[in-house]
C-alpha cells in the first residue's frame, strides 16, 4: 500500500470489539467520508467458493462448512478465541486477503474523488498497518461498558466475551498510539458532537488538502 501511505485523504478508524467503531464510521460517512470496512472484507475473503474458505476448511476442518455453503463463523470463533495459536493460523489466512481487498477499495474510492477515505479496521495496531495511513482514529469506551455491550450484542457469557476482548490489544495501549481518540462511553449525542468537532478541526482540513 506504499502508493497510498502518504495520501492525507486516507485515515484509519479502529477500536476494541463492541467499542462503537461502526457507529462512528456511520457518523463520518454522514459528514462526507467514504468508509471501507475491514470486517466486511474479512467475510468476503472467506465467502462461499473462495480460496480463503477452502484454506480455512483445510486448516480447521470441513465441519465448519454450513449447509448454505458459507463458513460457520460462530463455530470457528469458539475455536480461535480460546486458542491463541489457532487464532494466529486463521489470521495468516485472512489478513493478507483483507489487506489486498482493502487496498483495491481505497484506491477505487480515491479514484472516484472521495474527499476522505476512512478504513474501519479493528486490528489496526495488532497487524502493524498504522503506518499505511496518514492518521488513526481510536474509538474508546469504558472497559466495563465494553464487556456489557459485547455480552448483550453477541449473546455471550462473561468468559466468552472476555476471551474476545483479550484477543486484542487493550484500549489504553491503542490510545497511546492513535492520532485522535473519540470517547464513546457516554450518550450517542456526546459521541456525535466529538465526531463533528474532529471533522471540523482536523479531518475536513485533511480532506481539503
């Protein structure tokens, strides 16, 4: 992605699981940014009939193939979120494919004249991709709220939720490396106000350069 690294119109959006990244991404989209979603690309990378899916099944077993021809992501999650080695094997399959797809989509958005491209990527710092972007936005939330939101959103028990949170860098560590931080611990209106301020003071100027 070297050709995009110095482009001021490309920034990354990250945060922990259930921190509110997608909420902030929608707000930025409403303000005029073009959003590329790594989670959607990860699904595409192992979609029905893809080489990514075939490799996942070879690595983790054909029992993970659902009747609809799609990967049973729930069963795969049960494997990789309690086994760090298994998670690394999965990442070795998925991450290179997602990186390639993201480069294509970002380049296309820039070609079409997007004033600002926001790449929504949960594992920005974990994968060492922060250097590919002109800046990074971290969506931060109180750890207790993060746990509660994840349990409620995904129907997980406390241990399963903690396993997923523990698979990522702590939010405090990410905050130290991010260019900008949006606190999503309060009401939605407060988050929206923070995003608006960031857009007016930093991102809009970046998009206009």
